[in-house]
């Protein structure tokens, strides 16, 4: 056998090969030897491991030091030398009994054939493993194989070189043999569940983090499957093959994409909010235009009857004055004169309101002109003053005379004050409702609304104060936001203060407020003074 083995090597290596055989026979133990030989113009290194069992010498060669030992022990376990020796003894006994050398030769030939078939099967298995390893290297970052002993312990068979590139640890290190401590502490449960699943005979795909030799965190996606074999009339896991991918970059890109998506959603939300604000302005403009058209139609329809009423009122007033002059102290003629005068005043007031509605509702281009702030405040009461009287709201107006002008559109400012006055009226009504419900004890409560104007060196300031229910603390940061309202559903759109805020800002002004629960709210509106006088328009 030694001669056949040494003949496999070139003459200059045969002495080393024979020495390898001699060491195996003398020590009866496995030895490692690196042999060099040439294949054409290429030089190859062959790693050998051998051992002697009874009268059989087993030698395994491989091109990788990491594989030769595990393959040797596999071959050693697979080739049952005790059975082989028993078979040879049986053959010798049979030959001695029958004295038939031909039969002995035939049996030996059959034995050789069986050994060749066994060697062929081992070669096929080795080839299949190598193919799996090569495919794994192509489709994954690194691949590995573990053998499972009868106690369920994992013994590494091989791992590809990419393991060192990813983890920083050598494939021959203890870490490569047992790399579970590489797993990030927060992902240990995933690794334990993975091991339990594989040892139970089920394939597993897991994602977890590892900590490299340089203390870097990498994400790994691990694909592993167990190999089952029969043992003591039951199947158990004898080997685990696996492949792993470094998906750190994919995770980072996914996180970056998530951040981008969130930012995009925020941008879209802001754009939608801006569009909704523009839409609300368009709706408001449409409403104002509708009011203007309606006012024009009402003025046209009412103009004739109002003219007739005005004529009749003048006639009554003239009759009363003329007849009352002849009949001194006649109460009837005095009352006719008074009624005629009142009717004339009411007709004039109706005409002013209709003309003002038409002007207020007219949709015009945005413009600014020198404006006395008292003017839009007075005009707003033409529309809402009567309603305040009907709802028993006491109004106090303290408008400073000879206010310096500001640059604004008086009709748009009128819309601001209409909204603030309406909100004040609603707040006082809510306060009275709380008192009547017994939530607050204020027996002397009167609904009040106060409007003041004043000026300093740089600004004209208007304050609108009510003694209503106040703004809830949780709503104070949102009252100027579109569609936000503290009123019940159906009683408010949430657009009034938002539009008012926009109008004030359009004219370089600012609007702030103070509020106390159950004590009322005060709005402060401030505009810069212009050098032009309203009389110079």
C-alpha cells in the first residue's frame, strides 16, 4: 500500500510520502502533512491527514487545510473497519475450508467492488458539498456548514472566507467555531429561537444584528436548513447548512427611504393644508360675491317700495306739521309728525344697510389705501349692531378721535371686526348659558362688548374685549389655524379667525389675544401708521 501511495507523487516528493506512511504506521494516529506537486505549469498544495485502524491505513487529501480533518473523520466513521476486518477473516476461513482459491479471489473482488462503490458514493457526496459551497459563495456573502453530534452540539465543518471580511474574525478562530456571541445583545432571543427551530428539523430565515471585531453593527439575513438522517430507528439532525447576507446597506436605505417618505408625507400634508386655505379663501370670496349679488337684487327690488314709503312718510310729516300748527296741542297731529319722521329715518337706514351690503360683498382686487381704523369699526355695526341689541349685549365704543391713517382696505378690515364682534357675542351667550345652568354663580352678569382704538408714535391699535366664557387653554395655540373651532359641530367653520389673521398680516399688522377662563377674551390688533392722511385720498 505504501508503494502504491508514494507512486502518486513525483520522484522528489516520494521520500516525504513514504515518511508520511511510516509515521502513520508507527504512531497509529492522524497526522497532518502539506505536500506540493505540479499540474502542468501550476503548483498545487495538497493537505493530507492519515491514520491506522487495525490493519487498515486511511488517508484523506484535500486542497484546503480547513476541510481535510473533518473529511478524514467522516470517512473514518463511514468506512466500518471492524466489519471490513471481520469480512476478511471470514473470507480466509472460507478459503481454508474449501481450499478453493478461486472463490476466495472472487469474494475479494466483490469486496473491492463494494469498496469502490462506497468510495464513489463518498466522492459524489464530497462533490455535492463542494458544489453547494461554491453556489453559496455566489448567492450569499458567506456560507457555512455545521455537524451536529448526538448531544446536539454544533461542530463547524467549514465557513467561507467572506466571514472574515464581514466580521473581522479569521475563519480558523474560535469565533468562527462558535459565533453566537457575535449576535447583538438585543437580538439574542432571535438567535436562540433560530437554533431551536433548526435542531427541531425545520428550515429558518432570520434577520439579526451582529457586532464585528471593530465594534461595528451589521445586519445579517441568515438562511439555514437542517439535514436529517436515521439514527436508532428515528430521524435526527446531523448537519446544518447555511448562507448569510450582509443587509446593512439595505437596512440603511430602507430607513432613509422611510425618512424620505415621512418628509414627503409632511410636505404633502402642508401642501394640502395650504390648498385648503386657498380653497377656503375662494369659498369665502364666493360667499361675499353672492352677498353682493343678493344685495344688488334686494336693493333693486326694494328701491321702488322704499321710495313709496319714503314719499308717504314725508306726506305724513308735512300734514302733521301743517295741521299741528293750526291746532296747538293736538296729540294726533304731533304723533303723525313723529311717525313720519321715524319712517323717513328707517327708510334711509334700510338704504344705507343695503348699499353697505353691496359694497361689502363686492369682490374686488386686493388694494390698500390710507384708512382711518374707526371707519371699518363703525361700518361693521351697521350690519351687526341691531342683532347685538336684540341679544341684550351692551356695547361700549371708545374710538379715539383723529386717528392717524394706516394703509389697508377698509372693506376687508370690516370683515375682521365683524368676525371678532360675532365671536365676542357668542362667548357672552355661552357664559350666560353656564350661569343659567348653575355651573357658575354670577347673578349680576351682563353681556358686555368693548371696542377701543388708540395710537402711539408708530402704531394704531384696536382692542376688542368681551366678558364671555374665554378660550380653553388647550385651544389657544390653534385658534388661528384653518378649520379649527371651539364651537359645536354645525355652529362654526373654523375659518373666521384664520381669515382675519391673514387679512391683518396682509396689511403688515399683527393680531394677538389674552384670555381667561370664565372672565373673557381681549384681541389686540396693531397696524403701522402711514404718512398719508385719509383726507388726501
